[in-house]
C-alpha cells in the first residue's frame, strides 16, 4: 500500500507527465501573450510585436523550459526594422480602408457600393497575406518585399487553410460583439492568453506548410 502511495506521489510530481507539460505550455503562452500585449501598446510597434510573438511561439512548440522573456526580447530587438516596415504598411492600408468604409457606409449609390466592396476586399486580402507573412518573417531572414511575396504565394497555394483561419477570426469577432458581457469576457481572455493561443494553433499549421515546401 505504501509502495502504491509513493508511486502515486512520484507520478504526480513527475515533470515529464502530460499534466506538467500542459501546464508549462499554458504558462509559456500566457507569458508570451502578456509580452505581446505590452509591446503592442505604442501601436506602431505592432509589426515588431507580431514577428516576436510568432518567433517565440515557434520556440515554445519546439522545446520545453525555454526562457520565454529572454527569447521574446531578443526577437523584438532583432526584428525592429522589418517589423516596423511590415507593421506600418499593414496599419496604413488598414486605416485608409476603414476610414473610406466609415465615410461611405451610409451611402447607397452604385459608385459608393463599389468603393465599399473594394475596401472590404482589400481588408480581407490584407488579413490573408499578413496571416502568412508574419510567421514567414519570424522563421526566415528576408526583406519586407520578400516576406510579402512569399506570403502571397503561400496563401495562393493554400487558400483553403488561410480562408479557414480568416473565418475563425471573423467568428471570434462576431462572438465578442454579441453583448457587452461577451466583449468584456472575451477581451479579458485575449489580454491574458488569446493572441498567444491563436498563434500557437496557427504555428502548428505553418510548420507543416514550411516543411512541405522545404521538402519540395
């Protein structure tokens, strides 16, 4: 009986069991998420923060007991130039499209409907390309033009997967705006772990796509 009890205690505190590995990953994701949220606060650093998020998440998926804070800060410093270039480009296109939509949303003329359709198309296209571009920037040393080119090619060859990612993001946004309660609850979840969890799930797919084209 005592032998069984000691075996149970040993299993409970074994750092290689499933529960401990799961807790490690959760803690890493929460840590990365909080670092990402803080480093996004100036807004103009969002591109650098996204690359750093993906770069750290790739490490979290690959290894255990990694220094998350150290890896994220190092990635942030290494990707300042590229992150600013991608981030400012994304922010500029996003703000122009949203501004045009807000100006013409109540207009019903054919020309205005066309402008709104173009703006929505640009936003969808931008989101799809950036879903591929930031992980590519986190994995490979490329210029911003090369990152965007490879991101566009990756989306073109795997459109179904990236469209599914976009659909999931839109579904999450819709759920958040169901009520004030869901907005507060969902917003709190994203501040704590949401961005990191989405990046973690996406990183698994991106690694398979990278391996597929590297093998080719």
